C-alpha cells in the first residue's frame, strides 16, 4: 500500500512538472506591428510629440519601430536601421536586444515604450502604409544639400579649423 501511495505521489509530481514546463508563453499579438515615435526622454529631457512633428515636417524623415511575429525587431531612427530581437515576457512587458544592448518594452494605454539605459522612446501603433519612406526622404534631402553646395561649405569650414 505504501509503495502504491509513493508511486501515485511521484506520478502526480511528474505530471505537475510536465504541466509547468508546458506553461503557455505570453501572447505576442498586442506588441506585433508598426509603431511610430510620439515622445522620447533622455536624461530627464522630454521631446514632445509637437517637437517630433516639427522634425518630421522639416526633414521629411521620422522614427519607426517594427516588432515582427518571428521575434525580430527593426528600429528605423531617421533612416538609420537598427536590427534586433524581442520576446514577450508578460501580458504588457517584453524584452528586446539591439546593438548588443538589452532594452525593456512595455505596453500601456495603446502606447509602447522602449527603455534602455535611462532613455526611453514611446510609440503609437500605425498602419504601415502611413510610414514615410526614410530612405527616399534622406536621398532627396542629400540631393538638395548637394545642389546647394552644403557639403562643400561644410568641408571648407572643417578644413579652415
């Protein structure tokens, strides 16, 4: 009788361990998609959505974050692409890595915040068709600068220092 009770307890414990190992991973769906920068903060200084809108209107480029279902992320910072990985750690939290550094990702009130080393960027979800093509905008901006001779003037100023 004791042997049966011990065997039953052992089987129950193994079943519990198997169930715990098969516990469901957090749902990535709320995080997946294209996000547009709406606010950022660094060293206590906040850049508001109005400030960011002025940058977008002046330069024609912007900041986007894509979180993909396959666990990859792409951060397009004014045309500079940073690739990395991410995975949900809870219903409203995720962990990411890009440029060899870890970041925390949180989701609250329809806004996604990416935080890393005292700085944060907050994004709102967008339809990918609403994105500005940063590569084309940068190319156009460079062509305009070349036509005005801005690069040559900058080179001359650097040489005179």
